[in-house]
């Protein structure tokens, strides 16, 4: 390519657009269905119920420790599909690019997306690119949609938590949110923070192999663990009781939260999941989580209870008790 | 600021022992007030109230800097944001505070340049990067923030950055305590004094307040055990009838405070009468820039047209801030007023009492 930035013409369907697709995108996202360059992807599906999900991604900065908007857009949708208990197979990838985005950045983002898809073992089979005038979007927005297949006998849903279920968490919380937060602004903090952006579908497969009776799976992204638990309690009409001491938080995340007045319970994650599992199956599912590289710090954080339906109660480290509510509005750094 | 936790003060066993000590000693019903937003949050987040006996009522006083900022000042912030060519820089929790007609978040949505910063120095950098714009920092906070703002103004003066200014709305804690104690409707039996503020001003800064009123005051840190330790000291003083000023946070706070920070404040700032939400005008409770640095005072630089300040209708923040009412006693609490759609500042700030009740307190 002669130019170094994305131009409006790149999205206009002409020669430049064709070259962007064939010379930059295809080699990176290499797979036979996409290479056919049809208007849509044509494929066969294995039998079973399907899960279908879509999400749009925008993040500042585009590149951050532990990931970029490219892998985030793949992981996010892969995880949404996986949280339905499905095995994600195909993804679509649509880019809305602000004119002037350096081509090197675009290439890096696509490479990250391709690597993420490979790691998750999903294929990006259809896509689209639009270029819009400066200021119409913030550098690049990405939309992905994902399709997955649900195995026989698996029934996952936010309304399926039952009294007595154990609540499992796959690892430390708040890593993604605090990484982005501290990158975005010049805090002058040099903290070893890294986003946890990762595909959770392999872990889900191991968990379902350990017990197909898992009732709830959820990835606590925006709104954090606290909000996700509240949603489950509300949808299932049960109470949830968790123990603060059992919830792992990295010291750097805890430190950054303390400084900015944030509660790690409400900070976003991009590579963690929670599950509600019948008590007799909990040990096996927990072992399955821990056998996955992304679930080494997995732990049981609480129990589904009958009292206070719709409410999440936290036993604090000092043995006190308080409620956990949904996050209301973005957390804004306090005066410190 | 140290990023390492004071882990030992988080030790659950120590906290339980202290709670037990309080339960054993406490006989008289007492009302204890903290005057620090970080204390408020720590108390709620740790569920500390659930460990205390019924004899102890914890009240949150005027400790949240955003909450105590007077309506007229909030209106001035909004007016600054609306001023052509101005970049307003602010701490995040001011964004949603409702002014009489608008708030900063809404102004930003309308295309005004309002930026969230973490320190006044970020604001100075923005001024350097935008020489053709006026950059105003909204100086809200207690003695903890004032020294950094003073240092920033000094740096701006030295570097000759003329497009930078501060809207001085800083407040100081001891005069507010004095005013609180003088208010008839405030019945407080003891104060938990703010740890961070005390690091700067030192324990002795409260001496005159506590020597005259016969009410105990104990400086407290922020870990649950710090707070429980301070509460235990207050309870013991009250039970033994020997009210005094004491320091339960000696690992961070000394008698005389931080001389460097105090000197900086003294060089650049002077006390002025200031209006507080809920407390009215308190003599000598604000800080403004001294004459030599007055060119950096945004109030001198901009002529602002302000509406007649009107506090949000039905909002009981004023009474919440003096401990006269608790949030559930406000008819708007949880109904019309939530953190998503806050009516008053006490619901806006993460350190506000209403927000803490909403988030952490079961009905
Ligand atoms: S609940 Fe809302 S309206 Fe009531 S005092 Fe608190 S902030 Fe004001």
C-alpha cells in the first residue's frame, strides 16, 4: 500500500477498498470461507441448538497492556456465546474506521483479532469495512457477532441459579478495568497492571464436561462481579451470599482502586467467568476450571441462598455484613 | 501515597477483638460522627456497623468535599464550562453534581470542553499544551488537596503559564467542626477525625476546637481496624467521662502535621469565609490565593453570569451533612434519587452519605 493511513476511499467499494481487503485483511484473517469473498458466509453447522450474540467494541487506548481492541472484539463475543453454554464456531467482524487511522495500527488490530480467533478456535467468516470522515467515530469501532452450538443436555441461563448452588469465580477481578483506567489518564502510577482479555470457551468446555448441570455462566464484564451477581440473583429470584476474603484481587489492582476510590467488585473483567453449580458438582467443576490455564486462581466465593431473594449479601473480611448492589453509573475517580 | 495495604490493620482477628472490646465497654447510647468521605466508604464497605452494639450510632458529617461545595460554586463551575475558549479540568466526582440549571456532564455532552484529571498538575500540563485556551482547575477539596493545588499555582507562576487558573473552593476541617459543635440541632458525642487531612494539618490543629467543647475527638486511619480502634477510644473516653483529643493513627499522623505542605499552603493561600452546603457560611473555613498569586484566581479572571442559586428541590443534603437526618429519612431516597439519577450531591459522589447508604446498606 502506498498510503500510510486509512482514507475515505478505502471504504468506498472501489479499487482502494478491494486492495485493503485482499492485501491487508485476507492474508491476516486467512480462512477458506472468508477467502471466497461472497456477500455472506455459507457453511454447514453441526446439529444442536444455536447461540448467537453480538457486541460492539470501542476502547481508549486502542492498545493496552494485555491486549488491544482487536483481541477484545473477538474475546468479548466468543465469551458471550460461551456463556450460553455453547461452543463458538463462527464470527463476523465489522470495522468502522475513522479516516486517518494509521494503516500500521489497523494491521496490528487485525493481527490481534486473528490471533485471538485462532486461540479461541473460531473462524472469522464474514466481515465489512466502512471508513467514515474524521470525527465521526473515535479511530476505530468494531462489531463482532458470534455463532455457537449448544450440546445436548446443557441448559444455561441467568434464571437457573438454585438455592444451595455454589458460586464459582475463575480468577482475580478488576484487572481489565483498572488497566484501562490507569492507561487512559496520566496517573503517574507505574503499576504492574495487565488486562485479562482472554477467550473463555475452552474453560467452559472443560466445566461442562465435568458437569452438564451447571445452571448459570456469566462473564462479569462492564459493571463487574457485583453487578453480574445482582443480575443472577434478580433473574433467578434467589439470594446470593459471598465472602469478600474469598474473592481474589491482585495487589496492584487493589492499590489502584484504593487510590481512585473504586470498588473492585464493580470494575470490568474481560477474561473471567462466574458459575452457579449444584453443590455435589462444585468440586469437579472447580477442578476443571483450575486445570485450565485461565482458571488457575479459580475459587468458590459463595452460595445461592433462599433468604433475601434478589439481593446479594457480602460477608466482609472483618466479619461484617453489607449488601452488594448493581453498579449505578460509571465509577468516576474521586477527589484524592 | 503508599500503594501497599496496611495489611495488619485489615487483619480480621484484630478487628473482631476491637469490636468485642467496644461491645463490652459501651453502655451509654452515643452518636459518633466521622467527617471524612473515605471513612464513610470504609465503614460501609467493611460492614463495620453490623459489628457495633446498638448503643452506638455512626453519623456521617460534612466529610465529602463534593457534597459540601455550595450551590453557587457548582453554578460557577457550570458557567465556566459554558465560557467560550475555556477548558474546565476537574476531579471526576464533580461531573454529575447538579447545579441550578445544568451540570458538568451535561455541558460536556453539549460539546463544552470539560476534562477529568487526577491532579491539578494534569491540568497545568493541559494548559501548556493549549496555549490559546484558558484552562481552569476546579479547586474542590480539603487540606489534603489544597497543598497540591498550591504547588501547581506556584509552578504555573514560575513557568509563566498565564492561561492557567484555579477556581478556589477549598475548605478546611477544623472551622467546620467548630461550627458543627455550635449548632444546636447537632448532637454529637464524639468525632472520628479524618486521617488524610490530619496527616497534613497535624493533631494540634484541632486543639482549640476540642479544648473548648468537652467532646472527644480521635484521629482515625482508614482500615476497618483503624476505625474500630478509634471508636473504642471514643467509647472509653465517653464512658470514663474524660473527653479529649487523641490520635489513633500515629503511624501516619503527628502533632504538627506536614511542615512542607503547610508552608506551601501558607505561602500561596489564606483563609476566607466560605459557604458550605448544609452549614452555611463559616468564618475562615475556605482558602483563596493570596494577593501575590491572585492572577491565578479564576474568579478574578472571568466574569460569570450566575443564576440565583437553588438547591435541588426536596433534597435533604444539608441535613444529611450535619447528621440531622439519615438518607432513608429523605423522601426522595431510592425513589426519585438514585446514583444513576441523583437529585443531590450526597448521592452523586462515591463518598457521599446517600450513595453509601444506597450501595451498601440493606433497607
Ligand atoms: S437522597 Fe438524594 S435528595 Fe435525598 S438528601 Fe440524599 S442526595 Fe438529596
